């Protein structure tokens, strides 16, 4: 299947939870010349996000990913914290390690165009007024679960989102601009991530993610963007 670019996500909802994890296991995952981006304390900034895409150019699907913040050169811990640079540094991106989608066509499109390590999974999402729960399973076996409390009423937001993905001897950079309506919360943020004993989650479990202490949560009632071909490629050293 060949999908015409750009891939348009016209109507979706989104949930993002940012956690910390150990540095050395992530260094073993992310290839040079890329380096993990750390927060104070020497921990790596880690994101788990869920997109519930209702209207896209390849049909409706759900996408849950776990990724580590990285850039293609070393970066000392910024004095204001890594999150301050997330939308301001053009090479700040998330190196995607885990990517599950709810349709085979979406998984194939992800792999073909952006090198995402996407696989077809069962993704069950339950959204109530103030809480979201999601469970990812493959062949009846649980892999990842996450739940989040709503941080507050939504407001218009616009921001860049960048993926890094490894494809053989190269790393692809995909950049998109998101129009959304949502709310971000850092103080007293509430989200839990649960990584089950499953082969697809072993690298994530080995990174020792702080699963119940999020730095920040983001809840988007409206999420729109478009994904074109990768904007840059880097040779793996």
C-alpha cells in the first residue's frame, strides 16, 4: 500500500504524559550522534502519548507511543529545564522506541513513510469527563496501560512535534505543526504508566521509567496536524 503524502489528521484527541527515566539504558538505545536530553537530576525526559484519530487520510485509528527526548548532539542540562526548550529548539525531538496502532494499514503507513516501529495492536480507550484510561494488547496479552486525570479546561494551543526514528543505518526526523485545544499541567499532575512483562516492552522496562511521577500531563480535546515525508536524515555512527 502506498499512501499519498501529506498524511492529514483532521480530527483527533490526544493525551501526553511526560516522565523521567534512567540515562544509561537510554544511551544504549539511542544511536550516536544522538544524545538523550536530560532534566535536572540527570534523568532522561520520556513521553507516553495516545492519539485517538477519528478522521485521517488513512481512516480512523488509535496510536500509542513511548519515546525518549533526544537531539543530534550533546546538550548540557538547560538552566530552565528541558521542557522550556521543547518548543523552542528546532532539533529537540522524541526518539520513538515503542509504537502501537489499532489498524494494520496505519502500521504499514507508519513504517513505510516515517520508519516508526509501529505494529498492529488492540487499543482500548475509555474517556470520562475527568479521566482517561487506555490499554494496549497483542494477541490477548497486555503490553502497556496508562491512565490520566484531566488537568483542566481546554484552551487553543499550537506547537511543533518532532519524531526521530531509526531505519537501518539512518535516523529519520519527521516534523509536524499541531493545532489543538487542550490544557497542560505540571504541578500536581496525575498520570500512571504500567508496563507489563511482554517482549515488546522489555526495553522500556529496562529504562526504569518513573511510572507514577509525571513531570507534566497534556490533555487535548481537539488535535489536528499533517505529516509529510521526513524533513532530515542522519547517518548512524
